[in-house]
C-alpha cells in the first residue's frame, strides 16, 4: 500500500462537535419549515431521524448525515403544498446561518490538524453541508480554514457522500492517487465514500452519532477521536 500523503476529514462529528452544533440548527430549521407550528416541527424532526424529546440523532439519519437536497425531500414529504426544490433555499439558509452561529470545535482538533500539516500531510475537508455552511462554521475559529488544502461541500460540483466524487477531487487536487489518501469521518457515508473513491485507508471516529458497531464494517480502524490518529498513520493497515 502506498504511503498515506493526504488526509480527508469530514466536518461535523469529526472536527466539530456534532450534537452541540447540529441540535440547535435542526430545531430552528424544522420550526422554520413548519412555519412556526411546533407540533409539525416535531414531526419533521422525527422524519429526519432526530428525536425531539431526547435530541438523539440516529446513525445515518437524514438530519445527521445527508445533503440539503435529501433533507428538503424529507421535509417536503411531510408538508402540504411544498416541493423539495422549494425547500432547498430554506435548508441552505439554516446550514449557512446556523453554522456561523452554533458551530463548536472538538477540543484539541485545531492543534491536531496543525500538527498533521507540520508533519507534511495534505489536509482536506469534505462535508454534506453546503460550501457556504462549511465556511460559515469553520470561520468561527481563527485560522481553521487556512489549515486545509482542499474544501468541498455538497453543492461544490462533486456530488455528496457516499458517492466518490469528493474523494476523487481531493486526490486530484493534491496530486496523489486515491490509494495514497485516507478518509476520516464519523459516519458510514464518510467511509463508504472513501472506499468508492479507492482510498488506501478509512478511519472512523466516535465523536458523532454513530457507534463503534456502526462504523467497524466500513473502516480499517475506529478511534475515539482524531486526536488518536498518530499511531494509525505510523502503522496503517487497510482492507485488501
């Protein structure tokens, strides 16, 4: 297996605290889509896999791992006289404004990314958030965006996860084959994108809504967080 040169990270649940960031975004988005009807907003949250009573979000829930378009389709199916295309601008607005308002960094993530760059790795970020939402949420933290050589959202022209387009674009951008790249994320969508893109290493992290058993079938390694990456990168072991 080629030496790993590029590290492509998911955003929410991997670099940002998933629950602290997305629970308030999901709630505001559902209430807006429901035009202020709190009962209907609860129905929208449940349809998207977000329990309005506990704020727990199911693994691979629409409101935990999917793109703007997928959430728009989910909400539109519950609403009268609304199409997915009509819902897209509302969802995108909450991704952008909510990211800029609520994003919370995982403690130690910035320092870990800085360390990886200093060791010579190319760093990228791929998210099913929009590109505006990505920049709004990362922009809350001084210097964070500048740590990445590559940034891509669900509306950047490379498709959304788990399709392989984001991963292939990252490899092309840094000038290495996909086999020299690793995908690090907190959902099976992240890891499957890495597999389909031909990445040499797939690493799951437990800082999102997924459990070890959800990630293990898709990953070469499952770690508590990105803070444990060093030992894996020193001795990578990938699926045949």
